C-alpha cells in the first residue's frame, strides 16, 4: 500500500517526506496537516465501504482533479484494475505520471490533462472520486451532471468539498472581509456549506449512502501553537474521530459525501 494514516506530522516519516515533495507543502504547515487529514479520512472511508460490500465491482475508477496522483494510487491499492486521473494543470499531471503511471499484470494507472466539464458521459466507471474540484468550476451543475452520467449503475461517487459552515472557514472569512482582500480561490471555498453541497448532488440516479468530514478546529494560528506539542498527535486523532460523528460531520472544514448510482 502506498498510503498509511498518521496524525503526528513526523518529518522523518518517509511517506510524509514523499508527500511533501509531491505536493510542495513541506514549508506550509496548515496545508500539510489538513491534506494528511483528508487522505486519512479517504482511506478510512474506502475501508468502510469495502467492509460494507459497497465496492463490489472494481474494474475502472476515475480521479477528477487528481493533482499529483496520490489518491489515484490509493484507488489502485484498493483493487481498482484501471485508474484514470484527470487534472487541468499539465505540471501536476506530469508529476503524477512520473511517480504513479504504469501498466502491470492487466492493470493500469494513467493520467491526462482534461477539463471535468468535458468528460465523456458514457457510464463506465465503478468509482468516481472528486476532491475539492466542483467549487472551483465555472459550471458546477455541468460537472455534477457529467459525474452522474459517467458513473456505472451500482457505482460509487466520493465527492469532497470545502464546507463554508465550519469554524476554520468562518474565522478565515471574517478575517478576509476585514482586510478587504480579493482572492477568487478563497471565495470559491465559501460557496458551499454542507447543506448546499448535498442539494447540488442530491438528484436521481444518485442516492446518498454516507457523509463524513474532517478538521473541526485547526487553522494556521492554532497549528503554529500546537503542532510541536507532545500531545499533538493525540489531539489531532481525537478531533479527526469527532469530526466523523453526527452532528459534527456537517460542520467540519472538509465535507465528504458518498453517493451510489442506482441500477
């Protein structure tokens, strides 16, 4: 397996060192911690879906917004025979290809530059993963329509979005408004509180089967104070577990939705 969950931000961990190189965040504490939290949650969710028999068919998977390819490798490690990753950024696709693209024993991981709004709608993927992409698109409804269409009957879609209704984003939004900055990317993060994200995707043939979330409290300021404390790993794990519970999952900073396309 490429990935193993961790909560301690250990600079000597070979996996953490590789993630730092792949995603260029060794010097960005907040991004490093929060990205690892999302990876931790994705692996946990996949294991639970596997346990509950919701990953019955594992022929093809699509990773929308694949970035440097780590999630695509995780999908392959969970048994998907053919994994495709797409992203708009050629540099990220090149990085993913260099590290993860290969073919072996009738299996493959491949990456390409493509806009999610232009996906072929033919239903052929048994799992579609879309992590923090929809909120940045000019036509989110079209991306969701493409996602619905390309998911095979009985397939699973895992969609994650920043949750504007969360303490970290509420604090950041107040500071943003007070300083009068203009940052379109940050404003995209404030477009979808959890209930709006659910409404965006919640139409047939998709049926919601699970929701979860990660990060209730951490932001750049709190992490600077806490991340080298001896109790940080325990605190990080505790707030990770709490964020997965009702009702806290609906106010976590990153909102995870699992949808199934009915036959």
